[in-house]
C-alpha cells in the first residue's frame, strides 16, 4: 500500500470520522494495511494482526510530550503519553491487518486513538526485516494544543506522582511501555532514563 498521507495542517478539534473515511478512501481496499506501534499499541494493540515485525521509522521519534486529560490524567492534573514527533528515528512494531478486516479493525482502533482527532495519521515508510512497508502511524504536530515542550525533571516527577485518568496513571503507562520495549528488544535511551528517574525517586 503506497497511499499518500492525509493532509493534516488543519485547525484543531477536527472531525475524527471524516479523517477515518479519508484514510480508508486513500487505502481504497487494495491490499493489507500495516500499522506502526511505538508505545501502547505494542503492549495493548486491541486488534487481531495477521503478522507483526520489528520496525524502524526514520524522521520521527518517540517522546513523552503529549498531554492526556482523560486517559492518563484529568483537566485539573493532565498526564502524559508518548507521541511520535518529527525528527530522529523510532523503533517499534509493525502490524499487518488483512484486507478483509481492515475496515472493522480500523473502526475499533480509531475509537481508541482518535476520539477527538488529536493525532495526525500518516502513512510512513517503515523498514522491517522482510522489506519496507508503508504503515499507518499516529503522529503529533507541534502545532497541536496537546503537544508539550520539554519538561524539567521536577515537573515530570510531579506528573508521575499525581496524574491519573480513566485508564490508570502516567507512571503506569510509562512503565508498561518500558517493559514492552525491553520485551521486544527495542532500545530507547530516553525511556530508560525516565524509568531510572522514577526509580531514583521511589516511584517505580
């Protein structure tokens, strides 16, 4: 699948359903669909993939820089989740969704990842051991109000201590992601640093 990425330089509070239909239209029902997982999609994908492969995306990196006011925090105490930001490179897992199940699985995935349309879904060139594929990735623009500039460690520790939402705490989310990356043999120096910081302050 070599569809062009959806145009994403749009005002925020976008229509998630329209974005899904645009993506499905670009896919066009031609072949299987690959999805790139870089954080919670590795440890809780919530779809049935026919295949998964270690994967590398260049030009984007994993960063704990996205505010979470529902899932891992509240409006009063926002939490953080990982986002895929421009620059660098990111290792993760590529999942293949069979053509016949793409629409069903994408509706489930969209309900989880895109309830407010905050991400910019893109088809990214993704290297795998069996060759390059074009994979859907949920990226975040630095224009998004959910994007957070670099935090001082003291501010990050405050969030790790206090932020909790409907799916649990930011600390639990970070720890689950760290464990999943280790289990898949995915090196990430910043994730390891964050876990060492949490451990040094008695949080993990």
